[in-house]
């Protein structure tokens, strides 16, 4: 009984010690690999130099992009390939690019940003073509490519 108390006491001291030096809980190690805090010194994303209206225009387009992905997945779930392909083309492909550019009112966006924008619209056009095959494996592969084109830009730029 006495040795058990000593053992428990030792463990309590050990845990307290690790907490003090910040080495516990072990999950903290995983947290180190998470994205850095927005705007912190370790946030390597390039900040876009925009006017408030242009910033709001980009955010609106972005929220629509996310809703579009939702609508595409919903249509695919219903096997409504026609609708899914139409949405991918009209709402995420090059027609959407033109709408977004009009909204942004000549915002001075870096060349690489513009290339990433084109790449994601191109990915959506290729997705529309993949959807036309009615085969889930190529469709999912291209859906992944399309979403990766979103995250590629998110990793590089911020407002
Ligand atoms: C060419 C660059 C680019 C592409 C491509 C892109 N985004 Fe964004 N998106 C941004 C930037 C920049 C922000 C602002 C991020 C920040 O400041 O942390 C953003 C923010 C967002 C937000 C937050 C909007 C808000 O109201 O705050 C959503 C949602 C979003 N993007 C969805 C998407 C989706 C979905 C796609 C792909 C279909 C996509 N984005 C493609 C650049 C891009």
C-alpha cells in the first residue's frame, strides 16, 4: 500500500515536471506541425495588397466556390451528372473567372496568384469533362485535383 502511494506520488511529480517544461501532453508535439497562426512571423503566406471593396469581392467569390463544391458533390450523389458538369463549368470554370475579375475591379494581383486562379478554373473545366464520363473514379480524382487547386492558393496567399 505504502509503495503504491510512493509510485503514484512519483508519477504525479513526473507529470507535473513535464507540464512545467512543456513536454506534456504528448499531443503538443503534433500541434507543432499545424499551420502557423495567421499573420504571425512564421506565416509565410504573401498578403495581398487590396482595397476593402476588392477584399470583400474576393471573399464573396470564395464563399461561392465552397457552395459550388457542395452543389457538385450533391448532384453527383444524386447521379445527376448533367447538373454536376454544368455547375463545374459555369460556377467554377472560366465563366466564373470572368465574373470574379469584374468583381475585383482591376485589383493588382501578383502574377503567380493569377496563374493559380487560372489553374483552378482549368481544373474545374477538366472536372466537368470527367463528370461527362459518368465514372466515379476519374470524377473523384479530378474533384481532388480541383480542391487541391483551392488549397494551393490558400497556402501561398492571404488577405
Ligand atoms: C488564386 C487563389 C485562390 C484560389 C484558387 C482559391 N482561393 Fe479561396 N481564398 C483565397 C485567399 C487569398 C483567401 C483569404 C485567405 C486568408 O486571408 O486567410 C481565400 C479565402 C477563402 C475562403 C474564406 C472566405 C471568407 O469569407 O473569409 C473560402 C471559403 C475559400 N477561400 C474557398 C475556396 C474554394 C472552395 C476554392 C476552390 C474551389 C478556393 N477558395 C480557391 C485565394 C484563393
